[in-house]
C-alpha cells in the first residue's frame, strides 16, 4: 500500500516536533521565570531523561511487541501533546516546567522507536531507505519548533506550543486510522522481563548498537547547541546580524536530506560502509570546529554548520536499519526501544559535559570533546563482521 510509508513519515514529523518545543521558546521562558541563560542544558536534559525513562519502561514491558504498534503510537501522541501544553500553565514553577518536559519525553518513547518498529514491520526489503525517510521526519520535527518561532515573532510564544500539540494529536490520529499492523510483524510471546537482553547476544547487533551510541554522544549536543554557536558568533562579530531561530531551523532541518540520501546510498554501497563514512566526516567536523566557529567569513561559518548538520545525522537511519535487521524478530520493537534508551542516556551526559565545559573552556574549543563519540562508533563498526 503506497500510502503506508508517507503516512508513517508525516505522523513521525508531526509528533516528534514536540521534542524541542521548549528549546524554541526558551528565551521567552527565561524572561518570564527569570532563569539563567544556561537553563538550556537542563531543559533539554529533562526531555532526554523522560525519553530514557519511557524507553526503559516500554522495553521492560515489551509494549511495542505485545500490542498494536499503531495504537501505542496514537496513545502516546495524545498524552505527549497534552503534557506539552503544561509549558503554558500560568505561574508554573521551574520544577513544574522540568516535570512537563520530562513527561513529554517519556511519551515520545512511544512515538520515535515505535515509528521505526512500524516501518520495520511493513518493509524488510529497502528498510534502510524507509528508515532514511523516517529519521528525516524526526530531524524536520526536531527543527520545526525553531521555524514556528521564527515566523511567529509578533504572536505570543504560547501559540508555538499550542500549534505543536495540535500537530501531535493529528499525527497520532492519522497513524491509527491509516496504518494497520505490518505483514512482517510478529507478536511478542507475553511479558518477559529478560526479553530486552536477547539482542546483545549477537555480535553484529552489539557492533551496530555501540556504533549508534557513539553517534548519539555527538548528535543531540550539536542540535541543542546550534543556537548557542550562532549566538556566540554574533556576540563575537556584533556587526554581523543573524536570525538565530531561523538559521537553527535550517541547519538542523537540512540534515533530513542526508537521512534520505544515506538511505539510498546504503542500497548501492552497503549500510555499514556509509554509516562509517558519515561517522568519520562528523568526527572531522568536531576536530575542525575550532577553525570554523569564529571564522571571519560569515559564509564559511554558516556553510560549516550546514555541512556538520548533514553528516551528524546521516548515519542515524543506517544504525536503526542495522539494529532492526540484527535484532530477534519477536523482540525487534523492544530492542529498538532499549537501544534508544541507552543512546539517549548518553546524550544527557554529553549535553551536561558541554554545559559544564562552557564555564571554563573557550567556546571555540568547547566541541572538540564530541569527537569521542564518532571515534568509539567507528571502532565498534570496524570490529564487526560483514553485515
């Protein structure tokens, strides 16, 4: 059925737009609650920690394997949209704000990895290409709040939050209405708390998972700090005016093309080979960041960030493909969810390292530590066999 993949992609885009909802309106939140500018790391980490907690619960209970994935996706999209609205509560405390972002992240665990599970249930041949579109939708969804903020400067910031929750409700409803259980779905065999361990018995699965973990060390810290990099550049060169929200949207969203392209390239050159290449290029960007982040030429600086935005995400659908292909069929949804759980746990450590490092490291050299992730990921892939 031709509409299956486009429906999954659109639903994923709408629902994952909740991810950086708080980040997009952070300046307004800081102003209304009188917070410190470094609150970005805490706000982002709250969502990540919620997602981690959610994926752990989903994996332990094997929800995506025991129940219809489309129904799980729908339910979580509704609840996540509701909790997202909590940002708009008048007089909300800092802890209340973090709690609402935690809850939104928790139910995103039933959206992003479950969306990949749905795609894997419908497509075995060309899975890399399908997941390329799907992760591309995640990238666009992640960037979209920045776009909404940039085009609604004359409207109250709460309208951005209202719009994103509405999109989540719509995306979940479309998934439930138009996407049935896939022909390759195999129901889980009841509740087994040890099911989440089964995939790690496979060497190729372990290599793919550790490659993904290295990728995640870099990815979300880069995404979270793109506005910080742009703002720092503008402060360093006051004569150069930048539209930070709109550029942040473009730099992050540009990566969606890389997901689609890498999915197609993997069909011709192999998934592992393209994933390794993307990791290597993003590693070079980490090492090259001190030379470009304060480059006197604004076009050079912007082109560098766009290129980094491309290669930092290009390998994501490829790792998801390798993990899905090497996971046991009966626990595929659980394994995808668990690997996401561990990967996003790593992002919290990386984001907090960037926050702490920003207090005593020159911003020009702050992002060198991100190279550690791609280096570990490449080493993991090199130890694996042919897959």
